[in-house]
């Protein structure tokens, strides 16, 4: 059995936290398994229950474990960690990089009049046409995000020949310089799940949705894409890396 090293300056709670996390990641504890109680961990590693409680609390807060009153602490299905906030890459590539299998269901794919509230975002006039793509996207067959995308018809009508069950939007847009996305402006907020989310993402009404409104621009600073993405808050987390300038 691995022991905690009391001779090093690394806090014991952090050593225990890292040990339990390693056991989760290597499959010693699988999703749904109960981990030992605070009392058992305290006895196993000869540390105080306060130290154990701090380690387990952090793992709960980080989404690796969950507690059930009077029953114990269990391994939780980990959230999908994505760099979507700061990346131009496709959804499929990000999910594949995480070792999961992406898939897409296209719910709507048609030419419509631009909605009034979206027209200014795409520098269009009310009544002009846009291509509307409505998709449900999955990781390992579990729905994690709903996406509604609007593209200016005159610039992007070539995408109507593509199959977005198989194709990713950004690589398709990159086939012409005029429509290649070079910059994205994103607005992010947490919102309560609606009937739309509950019906499409296998949610309960208590769940929170992470909503992203994105406007993608080409190299000439012209708006090419407006997307509204609604991610399951219980299945996704997003990474931001900030570097000093």
C-alpha cells in the first residue's frame, strides 16, 4: 500500500487528494464506486479526519466525487474539460483529443430569413437570408451541447452541399479565405435549463446550462458566423490559460 510521506513539505491533505485522484484515473475506483469513509482513510494512512475531510472536499468541489447523505462518498462521472473558450478548433477535434468519440445529429439545416436580433450581429438587414444549422452534439453517445448557428447566405451558400453529421463547420468554412474564421468574440453566462435543454440534453430542471454566444470573423473583420451553444453544466468544464504580456 502506498503511504503518505510525512517527511516532505507537501501537505498531507494534498498527498491524499492526489493519491485518491490517481486511483480514480487508473480505475482502482470506477464511476459509481464508494471510496473508503473518512474514518477508514484516517486509519489507513494514519492521518487526522480533518486532513481527510479537506482532501475529499476538494475532490468533491472539483467534480471527481459526490456525497450522498448517510450513504457515503462516490466517484462521479468526470466533466469533459474543453478549451472551447479560447480555441478556434472544432468540437470533434477537442472531443477526440480527450479520448472520446464525437458525434452530431443535425436537427435543422435550411435557408431562412435572418432573425431580427441576429441581423446586426452579422451586418445584415432584416429580411436577408441566412443558413441556419441546428445541431445536437455528443461525446461517447451522451448529449452535451445544443448549437444553433447562423451564416450569411451570400457568403456561405457553398456549405449547403456539406453533410454536418460528418463535417465540422470551421474546417468547411476554412475552404475559402472569405469565410475562414480568424477571430471569435464569445459571451459566456450560466443560465437555468429550459424545456428545450431538458428535452434535448437529458436534463432535469435543476441543472444549470453554460451558454456561449459566439460571433466569428474572417481576416477582414467581417462577421461570418453567429452561434448560440448551450452546454450541460454538469458535464462540461472549460479551461482558460492566461499568460503575462
